[in-house]
C-alpha cells in the first residue's frame, strides 16, 4: 500500500506509539490476503484495512488494548459462523492476525521501509517462541546489511536465508525455526507499473484508477500540453516526448502493464514496435476491430511473429458494455487485474 510506512514513520517521529495489525495466515474464504495490514492509533483512527466488518472492529479493539498494555499479541478472527439474520461473521474462513507495536525504537526501521518504496525488501517479525520475543524484527534487503535482530545470531542468519528465498518467490508467509519459533516473513515488492501511452480523455480516469489500485502510474505523450503533472496529478511520472524514443529508453519488465491509447494508428504502431518483444506482463491497445486487424497485418508484413502479435490485447478490456471514458478505463483495469491475479473475468455469481 503506497504511503503506508511513510505514515508510520511520520507518526512515530511525532512521538506516537502505533499498532500494526497484519494478516499472517488465512484458511478458507477471507476478505483479505496474507500480508494485508492496518495501522491503528490510540485514538482509534485507522489507515488501511484487513477486511472491514465486525472482524476488523474486534482487531481494532484488541489493538487499542495492546497499545495500553504495551504488549503485541497474536489473535484469530473466526469468520465461520452459520448464516442467520443475526450473523455478522460468515465469510467462511479464519484469519490469524498479529498485532505488532511500533514506537520510537522502530523509528529508524520505519524510515528505512518508507525509503525502500520501489525496492525489494523483506521484514521478518517474531510472532512467538522461546528464542525470540514477539515483535522483534529483522529487515533484509538484497545487497545490504540486515537491520535489526530477532534475538540470536543463528536465528538471524536462518531468517535472512528464508527472507531471500521469500523475495525470490514473492510470497509473504509464516515460517518456523526448529519447531519452536514462529516468524512472519513479510515480502515487499515494488508496485507494478501501469504505463499509459497517450494522454487523451481515457488516460485521465485510467491514471486515477491505476493510482487507486497501487500501480506506479507513468503517462507518456508527445504533446506537452497533454503530458504534464497538472493534468495528471495522480501519476508518479509524466513524460512529454516522442513515443518511439521514450519507449525505447523506458525499462520494461515482467511487472509492467502497458496500455496504448494514442491519438492515431501511426503512433500506435510506433509503440507496438518498441514493446512487442519486451518482457511486459500485459500489452493492450485501444481500437476498433477493423483498425486492430489492419494494424496487426502491418506488423506481420514488417516481419513480426504471430506469437508476439498475439500478446496484444486488442480491442482492449473486458466486455462490460463500456461507453464513457471512465467505463472504458474500468474495463481496461479489469483486464489488467485479471492478467495480474489470474482470474477468469467471469461474474462470480456464474462461477
């Protein structure tokens, strides 16, 4: 979540003691995934969510108690009640929540995490066990010395290797050391990039939605009057420059999602030439079926392979009957999330 640890660092610098409630394990159907977290202040004010509803209200209550007592705690939120008119917790699963306490002693760690946005880091937190006090932490970043300690050199070394493995796999999870120490391995990866080529009317709601969905939003266009930060305040980067040159120099990787929405097929072709053979996770292009068919033929005639052309999602987006720019942006982001998360795109009621 963008800005989460920036806010943690800011509040600690003002002398506040905070509770961070983290989902460390789940079973069955739950509203949030492992790694979701929520910040709770003594006042009861929160940032983030672990699912909402009465389950979250109970976590908030226990977090305030933990702040008063000065002790972290591990709790279970049971969402397996029978469905009745009075039922409040009937998602069908269990969430294990660790309520961690952050204060002045964690200030430097919070600053490091805030500064690490855009980098891979893993935070290992002791949950329970004989060899480490609950709440002790070790921060692991590739190529850097670990920060903090779980309580013993042997445990730190083991946890460092587990953290490196977790970063390679990209999954947050609970790990156990010698059967007696329970640790939570919290993996932080850079936000995926939503690269929007074209700063027209659809790009505006698209950039807004991308920002809300925690993408790093980049907008490019060769028209400075369109490509500027005032027009796209939610974007992390706005580049006014030629499409071909900009995309040639732009670092594209497997966490890049490209939406081509320029003002004409000439610029679309320029963009496609640069990204077709990249490792981008998603390439989508706006256009009618006739226009798309014609452009694909031009690319094939230029010698581009059927396999590379088939990577392009065009016409773009999920079929939801979208008509307005905002609806079209929603359809595009729906397809992007489907590709990212591996969903089917079907209505859940049909499944």
